[in-house]
């Protein structure tokens, strides 16, 4: 076994190891005094490994390294059993961490119960309070709980899929605590903004989804080593959808200010993390 290099950034080291695995050159990570060491298992492959390492260090954010990480992540997911043999089920669960899954579960259960006749109960207890003063008393949770309310199958499926995709990626790359923080802030501020604009009768994860979109978008731009990248087409689609919402041409009114303030929250959090998170 041969040590190739020591890198301070473990995520970058993992990206190189993943790419080498795609090339069928086995490497592994080991703790080192100033970061993590990349170890080459078979020294007969040293020359090729050093050539690839030189290319990696010259451009660690190249698309082929991101693609390799996704490929290896998929292969690792397949090696775990989640109680079912379906590939779709395994991939779905493997992409989502505990916070991602918990929010999806709560939203799905509440939607199911509302569909079976409990909608009045949940609207009375989970919508935001009519006055801000009530939030400071005994009903403070209601500034957050509207994110769990969905009013149609299209509503919950659309929000749920975007939550799973964006939230799952943030949780996978940066951890559950980061996703939880963004979710709470992106529930409170957009929900209050929407309350002041239109009253308490709104709900859904879409404000949080736009916060996750803004966070992934700006983090990919400001801190590419964090591993969060969004294609311009996805960002463009979601921004166009945001604008269309304000035009009131897509049927029932949407919580447009919650979407807009959610986007602001996500972008602001990404900027804040740029100057406070020194590990990436």
C-alpha cells in the first residue's frame, strides 16, 4: 500500500477515490495529521494513479469527478437492504437522510388523514395563527407547521419530490443539522411574510423548497467543493415557475411571498456559510 497524498478536504479526497474506483484502481482513505491520506492499494498501478492525481489537483471540480461520486454512491446504496428489493425504493431511501425522510413522512401522514376527513382539525391546529402575537404565547409551533399541510395530490407530490431531491442532497453532503437549520429558518420567515400578505390560510413545503434551491444554487457558485451543484436548467425552471406564480395564471392562488422569501433565505444562508464555514 502506497500513500499518494494528504488532502485537507476529505470531500475532495473522496471524490478522487471514487473516480479511481470507476477506473478500477482501488484506493482508500486513512486519517492523517493534517487531513486525510489517500492510499493506493496496488503499487503496480502507481504511475497511472499519480497521473490521475495530477489531473485531479489541477481541476478537482471537473464534471467527471462529480459523476464518479454519484456512480459510486449508487453502487454503495445497492449494497444495503432497506427491507425491499425494488431498485427505486432502495435508491429513494438511500438518497434521503433522517430529516428528509421524517419531513416526508409527516407530510404524507397528515395529507392522508386530511383526505379521510380530518382536514378541518389539521387546518385549525397547524395553520399559522391569525395574529403574530399569538405565536409568542403557547402556539409558537404554528409558525412552522404550515409546511406539513398540502391540499391536493399534485401539491404534495410536486413539493415532496423537490424536497427529496434538494433536501436529500444537502443532508447527504453537509449533514442533517444543516438541512434542519435551513428548514426551520425557511419555515419561519416565509410563513410570517405570507401571513402578513394574505392571512393564515396557506400551506406546503414549497417555501422551504425554494430555500433549498437558493442554498444549492448559491453554494454551488460560492463553494463548489461543498458538492452541491444545480444545472442552470433546473434553476431557470424554478425561477420561471416563481414568476408565473405571481401572475395568477396557474389556477388556485399560491403562497408566492413564501416562495420568494424562501429563495432569499436559502441564498442568504449560502452566503453566510461562505464566510463562516472554513472546512470547505
